[in-house]
C-alpha cells in the first residue's frame, strides 16, 4: 500500500518521505526505522507500534507522522518535518493534502512546488481548492488554485496545449482527486503530444528540464544541455 500512497509524490527517483535526513526510499529506511519506532512507542500499547496511525498519517505540530513497514517488514512510525529541507522553513504546512491521500506537507499558492533535495527532484502538494503545481513561462513550477483534479489515467494526456505530466497523490486507478502537474507547451513554443509531453521538432530551440525533442512519442528525448534539439540524423551511430 505504501507504494500506492506515499510513493505518489515521486517525480524522478526520490521521495520527501521517511525521516528528513533522507529523501530516497531504500537509502533512508534504516534511519527511518530507528526514528519511527521511538516516536511510535506508547501510542497504542497492545495494538502494535503504530496504534491507530495509518498510511494516511496525521500531523504533530508541523511534522508528518505515518505508519508503514520497514525493510524487515515490521510496522513502524515514520516522520518528516515540513520545516526541514527540502521544504523552505516556515512555508509548508502539515495538513490534509487531498482526502484520498491523507496528510502531508502542503505549499501555499505562488510557492515553487518542484523541490530539490541533494539533486533529486519531487513534486510537493499545493494548498487550495483544486490546487496543483503548474509550470510557468519562466521555467519555474509554482502552486496555483482552481486548476482542477486528475486521475492516473490522465498522465501523459493533452488538454489542448497543456501536457499533464504527473498526478500527485493519486493512490489508485479509480481515484480522481489527485493534483495535476502540468505544462502549457505553448508557453515554450512546443506542441503537446500524447505520451511525450511538450515536444519540439529536430533543430528547434528547447527548454532544458521542461520540453523534449523529437517527431513523436516513440523518439522523444529530453532537451539537451545546449538548449537546441538535435537535427534529424544527429547522434546516430554514437556508441557503436
């Protein structure tokens, strides 16, 4: 169940989960086990270390607590602070993120929502009605209200020129209250292509970390560091 719920914040490889000392699942499991067990003791004597705490979690001041299993398969309380990196101190608030997901660190409107912890990026939850993380024209994704909701099936689709890249907090295929992470491809001179996102033609300028290069979804590749898509035929034969 943890893979469906807490892992839904994943953008690349790491999560804002487990204790704040680590954002990567696996790397932080050992550290999380020690911290979580100490916090869970006494909460539900005779009911296991988590008591009535579930995967949906609860807030203790501005700290998220939730119950999961550790590397050894034992039920354990894990925690992370909304005032600790990668969250800016005093900005994120522990609260219900979306009803089907539970509590998490939630960012206010206008705040950057693609967060960086030691080079690993993930999407934060946004506060407000139908709130979501939206990529803006300056290449920074920020929280907006009144965007709408999503389901897992929406990921990789296009709403006109808008590419739906992720559905944050969607804990199952039938859940429709996730927060869509979206990019308006028109802001970057790109076309929205299903399963490819914002796509530029070969030889065209592109935006690193935002748009891709190619003819269709089958050959789409990330915008290279130089900010220009390779012309057709460039790069063929490399590594032979």
